[in-house]
């Protein structure tokens, strides 16, 4: 990337990126007679460094867009801790199996993320509630007939 193109990119687009994504800190490291470096630091402390030597403005913008959706954690291969001769068609459960993909784009703190999931009343709880109502009705009817 040429110096004037990189400076224009820094002045216009990196500042806007940093304002729109407060969870990522962008450090720009100019280096005399060498290619500049872009360093990203995430909220979890992870860092990512990219040399802008052979990148065009479009490629750097794409890299920042990918970084916006990631956590900075290195991509690790999930290894199976079990082996079977007849693997399940459904696949192996992972912690990310039931997580909706919208959580990647949430801004934090999020009230929706911290709210306990609402569950329906179980059949046992319904029966107990009905029994308690019947007992109350029984006491009310006995109380009205006993005082007359």
C-alpha cells in the first residue's frame, strides 16, 4: 500500500471503524523505510497484527470487517475426545451448537443476553396450582356455609 493511500485510509476509514466498534482498539504503527503495521486489540486481551505491505485499500477494509466479527481468539481445530466405529449422523455436540448467530453482532452490555430464559410451567406445577385453588374454594364454601 502506498503511503498517501494508507494515510488517506487512516484519516477517513480507520477512525470511523474505531468509533463504530468500541470493543476493538486499533493501533497504527508507522515504521520508517518499512511497511506500516495495523494492530487490533480486543476486549478479551487478544491481539492481532497485520503488515500492510502488500495490501490494497480494499483488502485492508475487508480484513477490518472480518476482525469486527471475530473475538481475536486464534482459530483452533476442535478435536474429538471420543472415537466410535459408527459415528452419529447428527454430529458431536459443541458449546456453539445452540448459540444463535445473532450474538456475534450484539453490542455489549446487552440486557437481552443477561436475562434468564423464560420457561413454561410444568405439568406438576399446574397440578399443584389447581389443587391449591380447589383447597381455597373448599375453604371458602365451608366458611360461608358454616357461618350461616
